[in-house]
């Protein structure tokens, strides 16, 4: 998987795309910066959401959501380890062993 572009680079490309002259397409701006036109469109959409122009989850909310999901996944794994340990220990305490 390719490395993501730096955030500052994306912000610069979006700024240039928004200030482009008439007759210059998004595809041309994307080609000038060496990014895919869909990537530029996505950056522009996310910029609109971050600026409050369009509804949706902002970049900071998305980052927080990813962190929370990562924490939940870790806690579920820890819970599973404890559940298995309890089951193992209860088996060793059964009479006849």
C-alpha cells in the first residue's frame, strides 16, 4: 500500500484547486501535482466537511473514532484472554485431576 500524502500537501493542492482559473479542470490540477483526480475530489469533499460547508464527520472526529475502535478491539482481545484463562483455571480445579 502506498504511503499517504502529507496532510500539508493535500491542503496545498485543495487550495490551488479552489483558486484555479476558469477553464482549468480538477483533472489538470491533479495531474500537475501527480495525484489521482478522485484523490483530489475526496480531499476537497473532506475539506468542505472540515470547514462546516457540508455535513459529515470531520477529520478530527474520524481520527478519534479510529482510536476508539482500536481501543475497543484491544479490550475485547484482553477480555477473551481473561475468559480463556478463567476457563483453563476452572478445569484444573475440578475433582479427579
